[in-house]
């Protein structure tokens, strides 16, 4: 019976969408600052920056931002149970990391827009990726890669993750890139704004 009272409420940026740009900086040795997501984030995917730090990147988290500078990457073992949406992107990054990366506790990824463990493993093998599908995750080793055409399996997160591979591997073609419209309709335009050559 007290009714409602208006107040200011801060809405965070989308940590899942930010993850592709963090990965891009990690793979290219670049620097990036993400505004709207920081150390106080309640989103599981905001922990992706911590994973990249464990892999060798230089990360600084402020209250409302994350800064990252890429460096030489090394493999890690990581429980992604609280951040499953970053798994396709982490698998791509792991292809360029020294040693082996093991992603675990994400068996539930088999019931997303695609079976993301199977679809990611299948497509990254086409690039030459040394990747093994596990019951609850993926095992990825540093790989020698070459460009090819990758299917998106009607899954927006695969399209965006695979685009990151194209920053290091020439001639990566992504079929049906418009699947990104589910969560990030102007994703490829944003990449182009950063100077990435995107050919449609």
C-alpha cells in the first residue's frame, strides 16, 4: 500500500557483447577500454577479462570500466560455468595461446542456439584448430591456422567469435553473418569502425 517512488538506477553495459572486443585486443596485441562494465559488475561474462589476464594480457578494472592490453598468450584451465557465453570466443583465443587450454563445466552449452561444444569444435577444426570436444567442455591447443569458410549454425555467438579469428587468420569467411541480429545487430559495423576490413 505504499506505492512506488522513482529513483535513478544504473544499467550496466552488456559484458557478453564487450567480450569480442576484449578478445580482439588480446589477439592483436592492441589496447582497448570498455566503458559501462567494471569490477563491480554482476554479470558472469565480465570475468572474461580475468581469464584473459590469466592468459597473459594486462588488465585494469575500474568501477565502471575495463582496460586491456594484449600480450603473449598462454593456455589456462578455466571453469566457465558462470560465463558460458564467452566459451566460443575463449576457444578462438586459445588457438593462439602457447600450450593447452581446458574449458570445463559447460555441458549445458549443448542446449543453446546450437550445441555450442560440437559446433565450435567442428568449425575451428576447419581452420586447422587442434580442438577436442569433451563431455563438459573443450580442450584447445595452439594451432597453425589457415582461412576457410565457417558455418554459424544459426548461432549469433559463433558468428561473432569466429570474426575474432579473422583478425589473425586471412581469408576467414563467415556464412550467414546476419545471425548476429539476435543480440548485436550492428556488430560488424562496429568492427569496421575500428578499422577492421569487413567485406559483405
